């Protein structure tokens, strides 16, 4: 990936984190900086990197350029609540994502049913499908909530659906994980890998439906199944993936994913305890869950995609990983409530992002 492109993505990622804290300093009654926080990372940066990785070219195509510019319009129009523009721009964004998906795979995702298709490629196509479907679903929710008002549900909110844009990034990171497990696809482990694929992809969709309907007990069962699948993926990865530098980063990433599964189960259990449940007192747990997902698990995958041809890179991996965990799990969640922690989290995250994107290549140095 070109230097200017890495610089653009790293700046956007850091800016996204800053918007996650800006309400502390500049609170606005009618506008949520949380939306820019989510969109700049998930859609503008993550979505563009996903499409760039799918095309597999050194140069950025016009299709990806148009998607990136359109995603910025989408993000800021949704922030300023100019919903007609948000709906309008989602149409070409959907078309661009599907264009790249069809070029890479096919119009109908029949590969999901083929045993000859690698699990890594299945996760890759599922990632693209989730991105395009997410654009459609968010537009439908805007139409319903702002104009048609056909369905009234407490959880049927824009911000709930906007968080769904992180799922495509999670799936493409899982695609990277399973790409390093191809050597065991010809063994009996293939069945386990397939079960993990369907459990994770369908499980998240079913879980989202239960959230909309406020069904807590089914949510516990689904999150438990997702947690089990993630642990199995972790064990397969630890035991069978090649011992290269990317493995250390992705192992840390899976650790973040396991943390999000555990924190999700704990949060649901707290919601079920109606006698003492207080949304304000559990907000810190929800923030840790979100930060671990976006800036922990997803960042590991996106950074590896951006530096895919550069490894091994010159950096002290354990040190960076330690600072990464401290920033995401401790500093960033506290930064939502306390200004000084927000500053420390931004400094720590900037160090992590710039190190991952711009550490020198050992081979070139030699």
C-alpha cells in the first residue's frame, strides 16, 4: 500500500477515535459525535480498505475512490441529520460494493454452499455482503423512523443499525485468520471450520434480531454459541497457523474478540437483573465492549491488510500489543467519562496506529 494511502487511513482512524471523546469537551444537544466516531472508522476507513483488499491492486481504482468520497458524504449527512442525502448516497455505495463483490465472486453467493470453497473466501464474501446489506438496512430504518413510521420498536434506532457496519470488518479479519489455516482444510478439521463459519455469520444476525425484540434469554444462548465458536477458532489458530509475525497480531486480535464476547454476555446478564440494573452504571462496560471490537479486534485485521506485503516489519511486537491493550481496554473506555484519560487514549492510539502503519520493513533495511 502506498505511503499516502496509509497516511490517509491512519489519520482517519485517529480522527475517528477523537470524535468518540469530543462530547466531553463540546457537548451538542441535537448531534451525536458518536456517529462520526463509528462511520469514519467502520465505513469510510474500514469499508474502503475492505474493497481495496478485495480488488488486490496496488493503485486505487476509480470505484474505490468514488466509494470513499461517497462514504464521507454518508457519514457527515447522517451526523447532521440530512437524511434524504444519506439515503440517496447509500444507493451508489451499495452498487459499488456489489460491483466489486460480483467481480471477485459471483452475483449469487453460491460459494457458501460449496465444500470446495475455502472458509477464508467464504468469510471474505460474507464481509462484502454484510457491507452492502448494512447500507440497505440502515436506509430502510431511516425511512421508517423519519418518514413512514410503519414499525415502532424501542431498539429500532439508527445508532443501533449504524453499529452494524463494524461486522464486515470483523468478518474480513476472520478471513485473514482462516487464510492461515488453509493447510488443515483438507483434514477432518474442515468440518469444525465450516461449523465456526455458519455459527458466527448466522449467529450474529440472529443475535441482532433478538436485540431488536428485547429477548434476553435467547441472547444468552446465542452469545454463548458465538463465544464457543471464537474460542475454537482461537485454539485452531494457536495450534495450526504458521508462526509468522502476523500471527502474533492476529492472536492479540482474537483475544480482543473473546473479550467482546465475554463482556457482551456480562452486559446481557446485567440487563436481565431488572432490580438493580442502571444503564449509567454499566455504560463503562458497554464502552469497553465497543472499543475492544472497533479499535482492538478490527484494527488488528485492518493493519495487517494495509501492511500485507511488508511483513516482517521493524517493531517490538509484544510492546506494541501491550500498549494496544492498555489503550483500548483501560484508557479509551475511561476517556469517555474523563477528559485526561481521553488525551492519554488518543496519544496511545496514535502511537499504535502510526507504528503499525509506518514501521520500516526489515528486508528493505537489509
